[in-house]
C-alpha cells in the first residue's frame, strides 16, 4: 500500500516540483581558465547555487546559481569571494530543462540593469549597441543552436533595452577579480512572456 501511495504522490507532485525549475533565471560564474575557486557568500531570497557537479574537474571553478522568476521584473543578487585573481566569466542564461532527445528547452529569461561591486562591468543596462544590434561588452558563447538570444527594445526596467536568453544561447562577459575581494552582482530579471 505504501508503494502505491508513494507512486501516486510522485505522479501528482513531482511535475509540480519540477515546474518551479522551469521558471528559474540562471547565472553561471566560470573561472575555469584561471582556475579561481569561487565561494558563494550570500544570495537574494529564493536563490540557490551549486558547483558544476556535471564536470567534477571544473566544480571548484564553476558556480551555477538559479533564482525563481516570474512574469514580473524582480531584483536578484549574488555575492561571491574569489580565492584567486584573474577572470571570472559571467553567463546570463535560462534554466536547463531537458526536452525531447535530452536537449534543453528554450525557456526565455530577460535580464537588465546589471551592476557589479568589486569588479568592473561594461554596459550592464544594454543601452550601448554595436551596429549589428548586439550589446557592447557582451558576447555569445558558441552553442549548437539556431535559436539565439537578442536585445529587446521597450519594457526594460532601466533605460530602453534588455536582453533575452535561454540555456543554450547566453550573453557573457569576463570580470577581472582580485583574490579575497568580494564581488556582488545585482540584476533585474523575469520570465520573458511568450510573443
């Protein structure tokens, strides 16, 4: 009888528990190249972080932080301590929810008004654009996808522009960090409404 009750509970509640993950904004902090250990000290309410358990050799140098998103703009933050000096790459992403063939679904997350204390960040409001329309200071790491993030105009919480990304199409920027100097990243984010 217990097995039947457990199975019914799993069938009813497990999809609901997983649905919460579908709405997560994701910020990755990667210091693989300079092998800087990253220690998360504090995060905004509801935020969680973990080391890259999918690649053990990267774990100390890679943090995946998720923040519950909704269709309304929220403010989030993460404070971390670099255990060395060099570059930490900030990746703005969406949740890693596997769809058909174990390929992540393109769940769009919007970001704007990104600010950093303890390191320099260029163009955190995405107002300065290249002639191509891409934000200055940011790049898109290579992924095998034709569905790419972009700059959106209007409806931003700060200025005119904001960016939308998903797990396999991110915007990234390298931050130069100092050993032992805490870095605080604050940002606005939301689940991008479907067009």
